C-alpha cells in the first residue's frame, strides 16, 4: 500500500511537471488593437496573438489590465506576457520579445478648430501632450522633455483633449482613425498635425520565458508574416 501511494504521488508530480500552466496574456483597452466586450477579447492585436499561440499549441488565456500594470506584472511573474507594446530602449532589457506583430505610426493630434501646422517634433514642445500611461509614446516624449499628461484609456484621452485638459494627443494613427469612426461628431474633430515616428508593436514576455517557447513563437510569427496571415489579420475591418 505504501509503495502504491508513493507511486501515485510520483505520477501526480510528473503529470504536473509535464503540463505547465497556460501563459497569462495581458492586454488593455486600445481600440482597434484590443477591446473587451462582455468578457470577450477582440481586436486586431488579439486576433494576431490568438492565432499565433494557437498555431504553436501553447496553452494561454487572456486577461485585462492597464498597460502600466500589465508591464509591471509581466516583469515580475513568470509565464506572463503583455501586448501590444511598443519596443523602446528603456524597457528592452526587462522583457523577452516576440516581434513584430504590428508596425504602427505615431502622430500628434489636435482639436481641428485649434490645430496648428508643425514642421518638426520640436515645434510641439510648447504644448501639453496627452498619451496613454506606460505607452511607448508617453515615454518617448517625456525623454525629449515634453510636458506629458498620461491617461488610462484612449476614450479618456479623447475626452480630455476635447475638454482642453491638454492641447495635443499622441497616439498611433490607426487608433486615432478608429476613434474618429466610432465617436461620430467628437472623433471628427481630430486632425493629425504631425507623424513623428514608426515603431514595432510586440509581445513583451517575462524575461525568464523558456527559450523553447520563444523560438516556437518567433518561428511561427515569421511564417505568419511570410504566408500573408499577419497582413490579412492587420487589414481586417474594424
């Protein structure tokens, strides 16, 4: 009986070791890339990441958290990732990266009635700029001495811009176009005054992510780029 009990315990331990916990994939509200409606995750980036992990047959589950908190938890908790994240020098070494899932263009947007023509990024330094908290845009502009007001959501950013809490909004062009389409009158008041950088939208994972999983995901992502899957998913209508 004692031998049988010992054997059973060993089998349970082996089984637990052979079936690792699913990856927890944090995302946040940034339409049209990631949205949560009635507990269902949708959006361009969600569809890309879901397809990627399904093709590699790596167990995963989606979870929602603001970007700054998702980055913090991914940095400290194993088997976690957060997406989409703009790769930047100040966070590059903190994470393992699966990249690129998106190529985005960041722009500065103003209320159409108050817009100004800008020739270079330095021309915008005299304005207060809003940006999503923890985003690559926020960190990039702060590094260059901009007065940045950080927000918790794109919807909040639009409201604060139109209520003159800040004078400019820094975001990627696709997100801005989505806001314009979805917000009818309010969104139509946005106008892009400067495109100032192109960045890679990526999956940031815990630095201790097993190299075998990294290799499988990166190899599969490369296949998705070559066979047109990524382009198809990125071009899907809102």
